């Protein structure tokens, strides 16, 4: 049996089995990058088309733009940060998708910063638009991004990491409009002591609770290769967390570079299949219209 695929590079694919509203598919092409930013994010200056052209050069099977929207993100010199111009974003992305139809499948998503106090706005954000995919991420805890030293003032590194993971549990409980939780141990990029040894087992009770909540709500996680870009010896999250998610019954896992520049698209993607297989996955996930499909590695 065959289906028409929105992946234009694939003429037809075999359906292996139905799975939670998604489809397992045989894969004979390279990976998809489902975490990309452009100048619609406050921390990127790259045009969407420059990202598309690089993805084509790399031979990616598809990409998804996931530009930032972070309600109540701390102002930078009184400048409002990470507030997405959604109408302009959607207009340009839809035009780009049409322009490259038949060359590269382009999906339109969002990286929504999750915070308990912003839950109502998050859960109703962009209702007039049809997103393909939404990443929920933790960038701010108690009004501060761990990127800033002020987050760490007066607490130990372990306390700071624990506080971050506890906030994820709060966010999952009250925020619903997302498909996967992004870079779950994002905070590790910014610990003030670069000699600090991060071990998931020090926080496993909290992290495991978060993973179980995600599974219960039908949400997934991503493997985000930006950890390697930041000089870490791991992706986000670390392999122990990915493995535990699978052991607990998790099935949805997308792949993203978190690229903000063309040169960061698919960053260290050659490491991804080995990591996923070592953690028990023989497929990865892509989304269209916020519904998952599962592609064999």
C-alpha cells in the first residue's frame, strides 16, 4: 500500500503500521531538521530563504521553522524580546513554502517559551493559524533566563538546575499547546562553572516525573544537537534522559539543530542515528498539521 507524501523527494512510501495517529514510514533519505530560527527570532539575523537554500545544499529531507515567541521574556535595555510578529512570519513562511514546492518540504512551526504565569496566552496563541509543529521550551524561570549570571546568584549550581527542572513540571501541567518539549536540559549550557560535572541521576526523580507527564499528555521530546555547538559532549537532552523517556513509554522524538544561522543547520546530525539507536529508537518523528509521522532511521 502506498500513500502520497508531502515529502516531495519521496514519490511514495510504504505504510508499515499505524501508530497513535501517525504513520511509520520507511526512510531512504537524510534527516529532517525540525528546529530552525530566522530573523523573526530576536537572536537571529538570518533570512528564512538563506536557511532554506542551505538545507537544500545539505540534502535534508525537510525542515521546519520554529521561530521564538516568549511571553514575558525579560526586557533587554527596555527592548521587548522574543515577541513574534506572527502575521508577517506566517505570510513569509507560506510564500517560501510555495516557492520551494517540489524542491524542499518546508513546515511552519513555533518555539513557544513556556511559563506558568503566561499559560492562558500560550494555550490560545495563534488560534487563527494552522501550525505544523510547536516546540514548548523553558527559557525563563522566576523571570530570569539561566543565560544570565543573575539566575545563579545566591544559589548553588545544583540548586539552579533543580529549580529549572521543577519549572518544567509546572509548565507541562498547565501549558497544553505544544507537541514536544525542547532542549529539556538547556540550562546545562549556562552553568557558571565550566568544570561542573552534570549527571542526570542527581535530578532523575524530577526529570522522570516531567517525562511521565509528557507521555501522559501525548507529548514528545526533541534531540537538539546544539549542545555540541556549545562545546558540550552531549545533545539536549543528554542520552540518559532520551533513554529514560523511551523506557517509560515515550515514542515521539524530533530532531533539531536549533540553528540560527545557515552554517548551523543540521549541526552534527551525523551523530544522531547512533545516539537514537543507543537509546532504543529506530525512528524519528516529523509533524504536519500537528500530527506526527514516524520515519525509520
